[in-house]
C-alpha cells in the first residue's frame, strides 16, 4: 500500500511539474491566438511578463500587439519589440510621422484609411499606436539605398515602386543588419513565327542579394549584387523576340532577339543619411549599376515579374540598368526625390563575363514622387554617349515618364499596373517614341498578366535593306499570360505558365517578315521565392536584443 501511495505521489508530482513547464514555455495557443487555460494562481508572473512584452510588424511598426501572431496589414509574422534603453520618449527621428504628413519617405510605413479598408480584419484587436507609449523601439525594414525609405519601395538601381508593392524574397536578419535574397528563373519552350522568328528551349534568369548595415539611428550603408546565368542559358545571340533590337553579336547588330544579360548586372554600394523625419540624402556607386534614368527595370516591376520576355521598347525605356560605372547623388524630402547621375553611356560588350571599362561620359536626372502608398511616378532625362559599340559616334537623348499603380486586394491578392513612355532622340534619326501598358492580377495560386506595346523603330534599328534604313516603322505587341502555382507560399513558388503574343506591323515590312501573322507562344515554369509575408524572416545567430 505504501508503495502504491509513493508511486501515485511521484506521478502527481511529475504531472504537475510537466504542466507548469508547458505553461511556462507556451502561454498562448498560436493556432487560435488566445491565451491557453492555466491555473491563474500558478502563472500570474507569466501573464504579467506577457503584458509587458509587445509584438510588432517589421514592415508596419505602428502595429503593436500584446501577443504574437501575424500582421493584419501584410501577413508577416510579428516580432518582439525591443526595450528602449531609456524611459523618455524616443526622438522625432525614430517616431512615426503624424498622419497629416501623408505617405512620405520617413513615414511611408504609416497606415491610412484607404490602405487598411481593403485588408482583412484580424480576429483579435490590434493596438496601433505610437511606440512611445510603451517605451519600446520596433525593428524596421528600410531600403538598402536610403534609410528613410521602406524596403517595399526599393526597386532596380535607385528607382521607386509604390510602397504597397508585395515583396517576393527571403529575408535574414543579423541583429539590425538585413540580407534579402530574390530572383527568378523561367525554364521554357518558346516559338516565334515569321521569317525572322525562331523556336528554342532556354531559361531567362536572374538572382539578387541586398544587404544593409545601420550606422546609428540615422545612417546606413547598403550593398547589392545582381547576377544572371543568361550567358549560359541564352548564348551570345539571346532569345527570339519579334521586333526587339539593341546590342550586337559577332560584330553584327541583333534584331528580333533579346540580348543576354551579363554575368554581373549590379555590384553597388550606397550610403544614406537621414537629417530629420522629412529630409534625407544618399550616394550610390555601381560597377555595374543603374543610373537615375527611366522607370524600374522590367524584371523588377511586379506588373512584369511573371512575363519571361523583355519589352520590345526596352531600349527606349530602361536599357541602362546594366551600366559599367555609375555614380548617383539623391536628395529626398518626404515622398519627393530628386537625383542625378554620371555614368558610362556604352552598353555592355559581347563578352558577358567581363567588367567593361568605365567611361563616365554620360549624365541623367530624375524626379520621383510617391503621392500615396499605391502610386509611384517618375520623369527623367539623360544624355547617353555612344551607346552602341558598332556606332561609336551616336549620341542619344532619352526622356521617360512612368506611372506605377499597385492595388492590394486583400490577403494574397494584388493587382499591379504600369504605364511607361520613352523617347529616344538620336543623331541622324530624330525622335522615336515608345509606349507600354502592363498589368498583373494575382489571386492566391493564380496570376493573369497583360502587356501592350507600341514602338517606333527605324529601318536601321530593325536591320533592313539600305533603301528602308531611314524610314520609321510603328510596331506593336499584345501579350496575355497565365501562371498557376504548383507550389505556393512554402518558401519557393513554382508556377506552370503559358503566354501568347500577337505582333502587329505595317504592310511595308512584309517583304522582311512574310505575309503571315506575327505571333509567339511559350510554355514555362516560373520559379521564384514566395511572397515575403508568407514566411517570417530568419534571425542570425547574433540577433541582438530580440527574444526568440
């Protein structure tokens, strides 16, 4: 009997100890977000600690909750707030701007009624308030180019996207240092009609890494590396694309093909300084890099991110995204930015593995404005000296304007739209125009995208016979595509897609392209990182001041 009593007493003691340990380890039911049922007398100290610990969103620091979970704005996992070293309110530089400032650079992460009205409501009340009330400081995710910008605004070079743009990538945090990896590859079969068409199996691709390191609360150093294996997957001629022009292969100008990108497309460093909540400046140097000219490059625009092909107006709009030698200085006040660049006008040579000689013989300027969370506008002008190696005496003046409108539709739903106008004024050829409209609608695993283009190209650009070289021909492309994700939101999105394009041309080009309708179709896989909000960013081993 004594033995049974002793065994029963030990069992009860072990059970009580196990219950206490489970309650101490996990005071919340993470599936429901509610506090687990526990004996109140034994866990008052735990509950008191929970009330002190606050959680915030790295993208939206104004979202503060008493419990872990997901951000109601973007779906990211909430992270613990760090205790402030002093009890006095944090200074203006750290605090969010008042709502009257609009979606400025320093206050771009601030919510508005318009931004939150279409978002799903959380199942539990969230506390959106100034962090001063808690004496705590959130970890924020800033652009690697300018500490005053949210990361969602960052695009190719120093260009801007709308602040509400979703991010596809994998993030790693090392204390306050941030590393973001993103990219895409499109294994595919493509078939282009007409006499100048072709068919092939290839895989356009790119990968990019962005790293930022804080220098105190108001300064930052950023580095970026972008690479492409196009020289291996596309070869020297690139892939077939009707009416595409630009660059050369084996000493001959490329036409009706998209050139491959270099192995190294960006290797840059930047320094930014925030002077107060509204004013900031930055210096950017790339070898290679991208000057302040044109809209965000097509592969970095969400409206074009599912389309494997480059726009046929690429060399009227954003072709300077791989420039071997560029320096940019920018000044920003709230959500308005003015920047200027000096850079190498010559486009990359036929050797896609080397670093071309920097010249710094060209210049550009750009004004960017994000009036709302969902809108990004820019106008720019540049002088490009000798862009083509086959025409060393050519001088080009390029003017561009663009509007990007991103509209979040709810959890895992988004619509992104872009309009671009670009004009080249070349010596000997005069002015030629290009227009582009593209749209991308994504709902869960399904994405539908559209692109319309109209470009004026000379017979010289299209490599026609001498009698037609000086003539200008308007050519167009109408594209529709669909992607269905086979793997979605698990760290890597793998989508099966198809695309169909109809090309329009004047009848005077039939002698070169034939009488048949110009069209192209392709089947592809689209492989890229998942939407960043689907997975929490990972912390480095030395993540400072953050509780696991």
